[in-house]
């Protein structure tokens, strides 16, 4: 079999975790997000937006630190009643469909006000760049 390529072994497909798999599944969620939408921002912008997106979303669902974004949170003291919140994965990409410059897609877990804990919740945040600073948009 001179000149023939060795048989290829199919790549092992990574399976998303079952609901309730806890934080050990978060790296799988992160990799699935990264594979789903190819990166299209400068790496520095992507890093900055994922840090900012995480902080804004945690403020959204917990009420903590809302005063940092007064234009985004009209009532900085309001709380949502969610608890045990964690971000399972998030990515920042260009936003070609709306007026924003970038969008952060995230998957998160948390207990709602009635105490029901769910993982695999999704959210999208939009950002625009104003005077060199990324700002969240409603």
C-alpha cells in the first residue's frame, strides 16, 4: 500500500454534559460555545468584552455592582432574586445584526427566586465602543 494514507480515526466528539452536571461541566460548555461561532474580534477586544460581559451579567442577575453602569441599569439597587449564580461559558463576537459593535453570548447557571436551580440558561449582551471604552447597551 505504498503511497496510501493511513486510515483516519474519527475525532472523538465531545458531548455536552447532562443538566445538573455542576461546575465540572463548564469547560465543555465553554468549548462548545467557542466551536459554535468562530472568533472574529481582535483577541484583546474579545478578552476585554468577556470580562465585562461576565461582570454586567452578574450585576443583572444578582443586583451586585449595578452602579458601575448607570446608563444600563436605571435602578442600581434593584435585585433579581437569583442566587448561586455562575457563568458556565461565554464568548464575545461582532454583532452584525443589531446596532451594537459586539455581542457577548453566555451560558449560566443559577437558582431563580423560587429556588429552582437550572444550568444551561442562555443570555446575550450587546456592547458599543464609545471613546475607546466598551459600554453595555439595552
